[in-house]
């Protein structure tokens, strides 16, 4: 991204002729860079190439440096040792074994040549262009480039030159650091990444002191920093200590983003260009926070993301940052069990209707958000909504690719610490299908893959104790069909399932309570539908003790089944009994139920087809 940010000039240089005349003894060595700058000042004026673009200016003769005859800094520094030895030789000694050290004298002055002049900002920028011109070469020695830039930086500080020159050198160092991260040499990447972060922090400190300067250059540097950080996490072994060490740098990156955000707000937040930059920075701040669960009682991350999303909503004109920010906010609300707020945001902005027209990375973020919304619905006890949210993703064979967790698709791969447990998604999907289909009176298939799982389990000749997650769910289904809620709970909540599935979901205690209550209610429902034709009456108190539910829960479930005509009976309040009626549904009623089910399926398919056609028309 930054390869074209800097000017790439000619790399033509000529070697400097060394004076072979008699050197002077006890003369203080002149500044080598000053001598280099003096040797190339001949023409009247020329254009100055800025290292961050083509910034043209005029330079007078006294500050002029001829690029065509300038000696490269690396070649000059390599001659530093030989030149120093030559200057310190005695007058009558040709090849001494040990050169004598020159002593400074008060009678001899340094730089007595009147043509030697001081180092200027234009000279520093000229030398910086020569160093950066080597970036386009195939084979480049990054270590030499870093050393040359560091020496230039030291001379700028020593000469107390303009801060703009120091900023340009820092930008060049940061850009070369990003280029170095693209290499496959892993030996010194960690050290170079830490040095690059330090240089970015130093660059921000200089920019904060100089308002309205270099903001358009710092923004892409910060964006590239965030992108490079994600690439580093993708390439590191997730089980190594280095991954944990690099993950600690996320706090520094968030601090840099927040520092630059404050800097932009101090300029003028009402300016359209500044507001657009603030939207980009706010989005990057949100993307470093939204996937983390805030365990503090106040949960300040929710208010932070809400504040940043409001700013993006009011100032983002392209709507790209807006859609991603809203998806991140829905993800964060779902992670904290605020299901109804997250669902209302999703429906209010109609994200499900326009997601097909957005880019691939935003579509992956939408899939991750829908998965998290389905898990939140499951934790909140909304089993039907959880199944509806998970069925579209789970029924496809490339779930890893849809969630950005496929190692083969490196371009859209999320770092490992942001992955969602695939076994957790599959387990919640199967449990939701189990709690919907098994107690249902209408024996039509709601979940295709759930029926495939059950049919595969029934075709097995030898059935052993459950080992995998699917084996536990199949065993729980068989126990639920027999209204044995206690065994069903034991198959779903145990140490094996905790290690494989439930440890990835926060707030396990509340989740287990909800799941046990749902299993008890499903077992009671199956029991009443199974034995309604066997008993003339059933005691409500017996059902309360059998399924360990409250009397209010049992009465409400029975009343609902009677109203929906799923249970033919009535409740005797005086005796707390359910009086069963012996009336049976006629053949006409059964056919009517089947016709109603087929019509509902046809209606759902027609609605899906209409939505698909509308999306196709909008794309064209």
C-alpha cells in the first residue's frame, strides 16, 4: 500500500575523489556529512524531491546538492574508516602499523575551507531520496537501509534542523519496516515490528505538536499498521508463545488509534475530510473491541461502541464504515446476551436485504454476526429464532469459508483468537432442532441435517457409549423421546461436553438453567401427547413432581396445548386434574392439517423466491 507513497528517484552517483596530498597532523576531523554536502554544491537551483510525494521547491546555490555527482551514504560510510586513518597518519610515515591518534590543537581551525557549508533540510531530503530510490530493486539490504536512515536521523537531531525533516525520516523508516514484514524471514520480524510501533508512536507525538501537518500521510500508515498486525497473527503458530506476545501488542495499537483520534478531534471535527478520517479511525477502534466479552459489571465497552457507531452514522458518506460498524455493534450486543436490542438493530437497518451488494469482507462479518445472534437467541431461550438464524449457515458444507476461518483462504482469514467454535455452532443447531421437532405434533421435517444425523445413528449395528458431540446429542434425543428428561440433561451437560462445547460460551450457569427448563418442558409435552389416549385423567401434582416444574408452568403448558387443539381435554380446577376427552380427530381434520402444512411450505418457498428476485434486480 505504501510502495508508491514515496518518490523513487535515480540512483546515479559517482565516487568521490580522495585527496592524496599530505594530510595534516593534529587537525580535528571535519564532519563527514558536511564534507559530502559541500562537494556537490555547484548549480544555481533545482527541484527538490520530497520523500512523500513530488513536492517541488527552489533551492539557492549555497544550499544546492547535485544528485548526479552525490556519493551514496553507504559508500561514503564505508570509506569513513580509511579516510580517518589517512588523516591521522604522521607526515613522514607511509605505512605505519599503528596509526597515531591526532590531538586537537588550538592553533588549527576546523573547516577552514570557506566553501564548506552546514547541513540543511534540503540536503537531508536529497539524501533521503537516494536511500528510498533503492526500494524498487528486487534485492535490497534492509539492514543497510535502516542504518543509513538512523544515521540521517541522528544528524538531524544533532544539527537541530526542522522537525519536518525528522518526520520524513520517520515515515521512511516506518514504510521500510512494513516492507520488511512482507518477507518470509521470521528471525528478526518480531524485533522489527516492535521498532516500527515505537517509530509510529514517535511520529504521532511530533504530529500532535504540529497541528494540521502530515495528517493525510499518517492515516494510511495507521491503516497499514492495523493490516500488518492482522497478517502477523495469521502467519504465527497459534499454539506458540510468540502468538501470545504479539497479541499483547493490540493494546498498543488501540492506544495509537485513540491517540490519533484525539489528534483529529483537536483539529476540526466539523470539516468533512477530518470527519471522514475520524470515521475510519473509529471503525478500526470498534474492530479491536467488538469481539471481546466485557466481564465487568458496568460493561463500558457497550457504551463505547454505541458512541463510536453514532458518530459514524452521522458523518460517514460512503456507508461502508457505517454498515461494518452496525454489524460489529450487533455482534457485541449479542455477545452480552442483549438479544432484543441486537435483533432490533438488524431489522431496523435492513441489513439482510442489502448484504449481497457489499464486499466479501463485510459479507463474512455479516455471517459471523448472524451466528452470534443465533447463539444469543439460544442463551435467551428463543429456540425457534436460534434455529432460524443458524440453519442457513449450518446447512452449507463450507462453513469455515463463510466465517473467515478457512486456512486456504488467507486473504479473508481471521486470526485464531477471533474464531467462533464450530462445534458450538453445530451443537446449538442440533439441540434447537431436537427441542422443536421431537415434541411437535406435526410430523414434518423442519431440519434436514438433524434427520440425517438421526438416521445415520439408527443404521448403526453396534451402539456404544457416546464419545463425540454428535453421539451425546443422539443419545439425548432417544432419552427425550421417552420423556426421560434426567438422562437427556446428563447427556448434554457433562465434563466431556464442557470441554468440547460449553467452555466456549460465556455465562454457562444461566445457559444450563435455561437448557434444563426447556428439556423439562419438552419432556412434559411429549409425555402428555404420548399418554393422552391411555389415561382418562392425569393429576397435575403428579406431573409437577415427575418433571420438577412449578404448578404455574405445568398449568400454562397444558392450557396452551388445549387452546391449540393439540390436547383433547380440560382442566378441573377443584381437583387439579386433567380430564381427557375420548373424541378423536376425523379423517377430514387430519387431511386439513396436512393441507395447511403444505400450503405454509409453499408460502415460505414463494417468499424466498421473491426476495431472491428482488436482490437480483437491485444488483442490475
